[in-house]
């Protein structure tokens, strides 16, 4: 039990008694849990390091790869290339998800780490438009597609990995470290770009400086790969595979169409949750720096620094929500964030558009705090929607479909809406729509805080806790039996 697995007596127990025993409960090794959380979060950190770098370099990338166009057209083209990667994310999810459910979470997460590193590093090698013409933006697009394909298996796998390694009582808090890594990676990438813009001359930044952050993907990727290869498979997946081997005929894997049909309600809930989560995410992290600079006319450095400070504020809040969601539940926190977007998106953007620096900061803080309601809860909420044998697949597909359609396109769509309508409040309306979808979705959810993952055994921190859980369940069973007797009399 100390290695994070059950004693594999499920079949025996099932045949002799319907009552749960201590041997049916998974005891999670705390050392393995910490390593699992760190390794999973590291991949997300690297992914968002790239997003932070790309978002903060969007204006420069537009000038390097799309010269001759207007500044607005360059920005839209740059974000268009950014968004293109999201179009292949569902394909990546369809490929890596089933592989993760068949061969294990750890192996696939190691593979996605390699591909992410190669895609990011490649961007730094691409010559500019003046050197190779139209081939430059084409190569940029190809590199982004490699990133998008690999990322299609990254978040779903990482969230599944942490959720299946965590104890039932602390799954929210452990999962929140995944988004802590997201913000940390973004902040690291944004800080590096901001520092370089402040230090390097504009000519040097456009010539070669912008490449340096992408080159850092190689050492980060190698370190992440090393950490992931040292991990053991999750207890829930091991237990699932042990059960499969114990059966005379293993349960056949569902085809993609069968899975989408059988679990469509849960996948739709996943899409709705991810929509509100990622619209607020990409609006704040990817679009806002350019919005402050291109639309509101702030200096580039001021816009970058403001969003960086908000990221820094959001990091501890994400962990705090993860901690509290284990106590008060996932649904109230997600509902609070969704309702907040509906009620406060317009006031927030009015503050941001006022031009007063203190008001701008206040508007960004409101949006940042609301987003942490999602970032602190989703890594634990989303994996709990699905059973073990299809968890990686269903989560990867549902997550990436939603991100592709609504999340990654947020910077592109909002930039286009503002440019077309000349209404600087369009981003607020967009966030309100996302909030409505999120609020409707959360009303359909069942509460999963402090409960075992669907299809998995209860998971606890110690064997003593397992005994206490059994005693508690027996008392509850006796109480229900007595109540039934009294009712029958």
C-alpha cells in the first residue's frame, strides 16, 4: 500500500461481500504524490512559458513575419497563427487520449513533453520574412501546429495524472498546482520578454532578441522529460489494469464514436466548463497585453508590467481556492466565478478603459480574481466527470474541442470584433457570454469534493485513515438500516 496501490483483492471482496474493506482503499504515498504533482505541473509551466512569450511578443512577431501590413493586420495575423495551433489540439487529444487510457498516463506525458519542446525551440530557428519570404510565416505556422498537436495530450493527461494520484480529501488543492504552474510559466515567459524589451534596443529585439526565449525550451524540456520518466504510473490506472488482467476477457476499448455517444452528457459539461475557464484565461493572459497597447494606447512596457503583476496576484489565490474547494465544494466556487463574469465584466472593462492607472489596475484585479475561481477548481473538477478507463480520452477530447473553438480563438475573435465594431467593450460582452454558459453548466454538475473519482477506489493518505473511513461507512450503513426499520414499523 505504501507504493500508492491497493492490495488487489477487489475481485475476492466483490465475490464474498458487498461491503468495502480496508484492502479496497488506495493509500497514496505522499512522496510519490509530490513528485507526480511537480512533474505534471512542470509540463504545464513549459506550455504556458511559450504562451507567455508568444503573447508578449505578438506585436514583434507580427512585424517580423508579416511586414508591410498595417499594425492591426499584423496583430491579427500574429494571433491568427497563435490560434491555428488550437485547431489541431482536438486531433492531438484524439490521438494521445486513447493512447493514455491504453498504455498509461506517464508514457504519453513524456512523449508530449518532447514534442512541445521541439515545437517551441523550432520557432526560434525560423528566418524572418525578409530572408526567406512567404516560407517564414509558413514555417511559423508548422511549428505552432506541432505545439498544438502535442498540447492536445498535455493538459488532459496532466490533470488526470494529478487527480488519480491525489487523495480524495485534497484533490482540489493538489490539482490547483497545475494552474499554479500555468501562471508561473506564463509569468516566467512574460518577465523574460519584458526584461529584454526594457534592456535591448528595439533593433536588436527585432533582429535576434525575440528568439532567445524560444531557445530556452530545449533545456526546460529535457529537465521535464527526465522528471516525468522517473515517475510511476498512477494508482487508479494500475488498479484499473489489474482488474482488467484479473478478468477472463478484458473489457474492449470503446471506439471514439462509441465513447462520444455513450458519454456525451459528461463531455458537453466538460466543454461548457472549459469554455468559461479558457475564455477568461486567454482574454486576460493572451489578449490583454495587446489590448492595453494597441487599443487603449498604453506604452508596451506599461501594459506588459500590469498584466504580469496580476499574474503574480493570481498565483496564491489559485492555491487558496484549490484548498477551500476541498472544504466548501467545487460547484459554489465555479458558480461564483461565472456569476462574477456576468455582473462585473462591463464594470471591469470600464475601469480598464478609463485611462487612470489605479482604475486600470483595479479592473484587471477583478478579472484576475474571478479567473482564479476557475483555475483553482477545474483541475480537480474536470477529471472527476469521467470513469478511469476513458478519463484521459474523454477529458483530452472535451477539453481541446472547447479550447479550440472558444479559448484559443479568444484573442483573434476579440481583436477582430474591436477592429470591426470600433467598440472597445466587445471583450466584456464576450466574457459575459462565457459566464452565462459556465453558470448553466455548473447547475448540471454533481458535487465531487472529498469523493472518490468515478470508477476508482477511495484514496486516502494513511492506512489509519482507511480504517477510519471504513468505520464511518459502517456507521452510516447501520444508521440507514435502523432508519429503514423504524420507517417500516
